[in-house]
């Protein structure tokens, strides 16, 4: 028997994802028609030996209850539960706090997945790789990045024949390796002994410094406190994959992930309007037959798309309305938002450089060194109203704003 643990953080995380995370928690934000972490659950369900999925975070149980209940029904007989941290405990602290829940039933091992990554998760191959190495405590799914981008991730140096990780540094200050950590692991249950030692060191450091500058007791970074010390002990291994992988840190990365998840989905037989691949349209959406949608568009529940509308490379959330002849490109249209007739809502894609092999998304800061807004996708918060014949370009509009004019490269508070 195997289990899976999905780490989703809490509401104090994901600030770069605002305003989209103001009314929908980032782990539940719909990408390609499914909440972000449902893609993780689907991947785990494909493993016949995976019997239980635990979601760990510091969101309230009421926030997650409906989603967990829906998942339990849809993916039965797999048990799916949410475990709330009493306070944010880091990527390792929450896992260690709920160790008894993970060990219950004596699983052979468990998968550990970060909730903010998107991938074509090759979990069966990862499990087979881990099983072939009986002394492995943790197997990391790794991928290649460019030399310049690698320092923004956990970097690994690997022994070429055994695939053992000999050196691991989380977000190093200088170049170490182009092999990076994808935030997807297989862990043996014995890892909890290593975590206990790491936590004891953290507590000793906390009390010896009188709590000054140290994280609170119980807080632990899985990457820095567990993986780094394991490197070079012949108990940490990495499987390099060539599959698509990305992090979801910003609204721009959601559009990029949306495209790749749509490519992985089977194309439906019939869809309303003139649809280019790859597109997800919710069955309850009302799409005029003259609208042209795609490529790479997700249309949510209860959306109305009227005559002559053009949408590409965008996500349109539940109950939004796109009026006649409007254009939406490289944008996220929030829940219940409205785009007026002949209006144009457009952003700038932040995709990886196609000319650089292994390039990942650059999660650039919101503002450049001159204090100006960096070009990015346009985000309309929930309930935003764009009047007829207006242009909203490279802008972020906070929820429930009624625009009176056109905007370019602005944040509308």
C-alpha cells in the first residue's frame, strides 16, 4: 500500500497570486477546468496501490471541506482527507506533525507533492525507481533548468551511475548544477527518524538564541533541514525526467500551466462555437456559435460568451460575461466579471524562452527597478466591470471595480 501527501501551505502564502487568491485559495484555483491540486489527486489515483491522499495546510477546514468532500466522492474508494496545521510549520513541519496519520496502516512508502507545482506527474516511474534502491529514504523527481535559472530552485549534484545525490542546496547564491528539484518525492517511512533529528536541532537553536531570528518550535523546511543533510549519505536519490513541469507562483504561470494541462486532456467530441485546440468549456457555459475560442482557453461554470467574441490563451472563471465582439487575450477574467461590447482585455505572456533548451518560467517581480509595472498577463478580479469600447492592457484590476476608462500598465486598487 502507498499513500500520498500534498502540501498546500496557507492563506499567508501565495501573495504573488493575488488578486486571484483573494476569493479562491490558490490550491483550488481552476486550471484547465480543475482545481490546481485535483491534478495531483488524479495522478495519485492512477496508481492502483495508492489508497489514501492526505492534504496538509493551514487553510481552515471550512475552506477546504467542500472540495475534499467532492474529491472523496469522485475518487472513491481512495480516502482523501484534509489535515489543518495549527500554525504554518513549513514544508517539513506539517508533515512531521501529522506523521502518525501518514504511518497509519503501515504503508510501504508515501509520495510527497508540493501543491504549487504542475506536471505530467510520472509517479509510477518514480515509485519503480525508488523501489530499485532499497537503501533510499527519499527519491526526488528532478528536471533540467538553464544555468541562470537554476539558482532559483533546489539544486542537486548527482552521482552519474547510482543516481545518488551527493550535494543539495536550496536556492544557492551561485551556480551549482542545472539539475533542480521538482517538489515531487517518494519517501520511505524511516524518513521520520531523520526528521526527528532535524527538528531537535531546530529546537536547540531556537532556545539557545532565546527565539531571536529563529523559526518557531515545530517549524521545519523539508528541503533545507532534511534533504541537505541527507545528501552524500547514499540515502537520497534523484530521478531526472524530461516531462513538462512548472511552478504556479503568479497569474502568468497559471496561463502557462493551463495550456499544458489542456494538451494532456482528451479533446471532447463536440464543443459550442468555433473552438480551436486545446479548450475546456464547462457544460453549463453559454457560448454563441459565432464566438471563436482558443487556443488554450478554459471557460468556467455559468459563463456567458456572446456573438463575435474572440478569446485566446486565457482563463474565464465562473459566471463571467464576455459581451458582443469583445477580445480577451493572455488574461484571467475573474468570477462574475463583465467585459463590455467591443472592449479589449489583453496581457503579455510570460512564457519561458523557446530558444533556450530547459528554460523555465521567469517569475519576474511585479515592478521593475524604475518602479514601473512589468508587462504581464491582465487580471480582472471578481465582479469587475469593463464598460463597452475600453482597452485594459497589461493591468491588474482588484475585485468589484467598475472601470470608467481604458488602462495600460496599471494596478487599479
